C-alpha cells in the first residue's frame, strides 16, 4: 500500500507552472471537490465530534452539556457491562476469526485440487455471504430452538442432550460464533481460491525437482509463502468483521441472557441510541475506533516485513 | 468414515467437501421446508423435510400481510440504487483526478482517503444521528443514503484501476478537444468497467445487508429496509410462528441470492477484486 501512495503523488512545486499545468490543477480540484467536501462532512468532522463528545456528559434531549474531562473513560473502566462487552467481543473474535480463516484455507485447497464440482462447492460455501444476515439469523434461531429445533432433534436421535443454544448464558456466545463462522467462511474461501489460482504451476514442479516430494512439503514451501499477502488480508478483514459483530446479536439475543452476549457495537448502540447517552457512548466509540486503528497498524507493520513474491 | 480403505485421496476429499457443503446449505433447506409447514408439523416433526400439511400459501399470505414486503423490497432497491449512483458519480471524478492529473493537494487527499478507509459508519453514527435529529431529517431516504454518498473505498479502488489506463489514451482524447468530464465519461469509465461492476457488487451487498444505520435513523415501516423490516416482522410475530417467519425470511433473502446465482462469476470476480485491492 505504501508504494500505492507514492505512485499517486505527482512531483509538485515546480517554481514556474505553465498555463496548461495550472489549468490541469484547477480541473483536478474541481473534479475532486465534491468527494472532499463529503469526506469532510460525513467522515472527518463526525470523527472529530465523536472524540469531542467523549469528553462531555451530553445526553440527547437535554439542553446543553459540559466538559467532564476523562470522566467517561474512567467510568468505562469500572462499567461492568462495558467490560463484559469487551471481553465477549474478544472471545467471539478469538473463535470466529481463526476458525473461519483455517476452514476457508483448508476448503480452498481441497476445492483447488479437485476436478469435479468446483463451481458447485464454491457456490455452496459462498451462499451465506450473499444472504441477508438478519434473515438467516432467524433461520438459525429455528435450527437452534431448544425444543422444536432440528439440531436438538438430531442430537436427541443420538441420545445426546441438546443445550439451550441461544437461551443459556453458557452457550450463547458459542452459538453466535457458529453463525459467524458459517457466514464468513465463503468470503475468505473465495479470496483464498483467487490466491491459489494465482500461484504459477512451475513453482510446484520446481519444488518437486528440488526434493519437495510430499504434498505437505509443497504446501509448506510453495503454497503457504505464496499465499502470504492473501492470508494477511483475510486475517485482518476477518478480525475486523468479527469485532464489528452486531446483526446477529441485535436480532437474536439483544445482548442476553444476562449480558452473556453483550458485544461492543451492541453496547454502543444501546447506550447511544436507546438510552441516548451520547457522551458516554462516544467514549465507547473512541475505544472501538482505537481498536480498529491498532489492527490496521498491525497489518501495515506485518505487510512491510513480509517478503513480496509478486 | 470408511474412506480410509481407499488411498488417501479423492474419496476423503470429496466426502469432506460434500459433508461441508451439506452443512452450509442446511439452513436453506430447513428454511424452504419450514416455510411450507403448518404449526402442528413444526412442533411434531422437525426433522422431516417434506411438510405433511402443505401450508406454503397460508404462511406466505401471513408474511405478506403483516409487513408490507413489497414496500421493504422497494425501499431496499431504492436505497441501494441511490447510494450506488451517488458513490460512483462522486468517487470516479475524484479518483480520476488523483490518478491522472497533477495537482498539489493530491498528497494530502491520498492521506485523507487512507484515513477515511479506517472509519466505519459505526464510528460516525452518533454525531450524524444528532445532526440529522437537529435537522429533522430522520425517517427519510435522505437519512438512509446521505452518509454513504462518499465511499473512500470506491475512490481507492477506482484510483488503482485508473492508474493502469495508459496516459496516451487521455492525451489523445484531450487533443481531440474533449473536456475532462468527457474524458471520464467516454474514455475512463468504459475502460474501467470491471472495476465499476466489482464496486457495484461490493456496495449493494454491503448496503442491502446493513442493519446498523437504518435501525438508528428509521423508526417506522415507511422507510424500513429489508433487514429492519424483518426485525419489525419478528417483533409483530408473537410466539413461535416459524412457518410465517421462514416464509418472510425466504421472501427477503431471495432477491440477492437470485442475483448472486445468476451472476455468480461477476460476484466472485467482484469480491476478489474489491477484497484483494482493499
């Protein structure tokens, strides 16, 4: 990405600019003006305001607000709901991201090495990505239903007691994780498939000649390093998407039972848009944004260190 | 699995793939099956896939009357179309300028775009909500569309695509007396068509599925988008009338899934392109 930036930057600041150059610069400014104005109004300014709000006790519906310094942040640290919410989001991410990455990678390698049914498998695994998540969450709710749900009916056939998937605080986060994995594998899979197809066949032959006889060796020496950039991207996007989990929680559990599925965006939504505590919710948003920034920063760091083969 | 009697090869591979696909498709099978079951069937035999009493008509009738499905689908299409049209009209000229024209602000703009890529709607939602509330524009298409008219991701994607278009093409067009807008319309966009379709898919999938922002700015059925409408339907549906719920789910999921099945190749290309370049 760094070279992308560098390439975008024309050499500027020549002392004497010709009329044509001035005209070109003017045209460029006019063309990019709408985008820049909207970028400022809908992204930069709101981010600045959210940071500002984070230092106030602003509540919607009350006139005026006062600055309270870091009070919101100190309150966050002792807020049980928020801490629970951070922890739940971490657990959810720690389950969903790695499983959906490795499952997608494994399936992509299986599909890639199989001659028949390629497009069928790709379609089958990708279908959840193209489906309305709120709608499919409803289907999962039925599948997970403790008494009339097919999953527990199936378990009962095997003589196993089925858990109360979405209804018990012990299992709710895991049930949501299953839905999360189901929903995100297809996306990762398609990216991995593209990455695998881009690996030149000759590399495998070369590795074979050089003594990498087993499939495992070829995988370790060719596939894995060549997939590096794809894997890094898939990892980042999986983690970010898992941190942003909201739809399933809002639709199915509303954070319950007993706050066992309270996650970051849901807590922000509740505080900010239901209880209208804008100041407090803004402080939470700043924490959320900080998490995203750290994740992106880590991605850039790893990317810079990575060897590029392309 | 008795596949181990074969050589460790295709048999195992295929059975793993088929088993996995069956699990991934199971929710759809149950959705279609349950949408046709009467309440009694749902309670008595959850594992039989063929309904004993065919109730598709009743369930669909319920789904269509409780919440206006046509309204929801219309809103979904209108909001997605408006967002996409604005995004493209605003991002393409900007990306063209940044990719092909020389001007001083380019460096600063690139930084702003990279910064913007970091910020999801969840981070800007609070101030935007307060502002929209003050302006009394909540519950409107404007509220649903406005924050997404700027897509920094779109600028980023187009920028990379435009850079690959040869400068000679643009110089030739300029010598022919074309204006910069003419160049964008007749040289750049036709040459960047794959990027435009890829972005269209990315944008439509994202906004068709989005629940967060509509949930915040819309509080009545008139402007509800499909995900929000389904939430209303769930709330209106007391108890466990899963037949009607599944029918509603089926109606709401079908458009995008059908689009995906019809234009699969484009979808996959689009996801790959937007994914790998983002």
